[in-house]
C-alpha cells in the first residue's frame, strides 16, 4: 500500500478522511509561497488533504509533466567524491 494521501489513508494520523481536488494550485498554496512557483510552466495540481489532522500533499497532474520537463530546470543530485584508494 502507498504511504501517501493518494491511498486514501493519511500517513501522519492514519485516518481515512482524505479529500482531493484539482483546483488551481495558487488557490491552495499560501500567497507568500506562490511566487516561488511563478516562473515557466505552472502545472495543474492534484491536491490531497486529511480532514482530521490537516496534512496535505500536492502532485503535478501527469499530463502536465512533459511541459514541466521542457521548461523547468532539473535539480541534479550531488555525488559524493570517490576516494582514489
């Protein structure tokens, strides 16, 4: 079973009172953070929230991921340096 709100069970409190909407991302994210996402493509978001504890998760709608991959900058992981032994 998935350990996220998409499963219908809250991973934080274990309750099954999970709600979902695909409303505009900017209606859900607090205004002070919206500017962080105000560049390039703005994907539609699936929004999930637990009706008991308020825990929330946001996922880009799958059809919009291709546009994100074209316009956004990918974050590269930093690899630890290898020893020369």
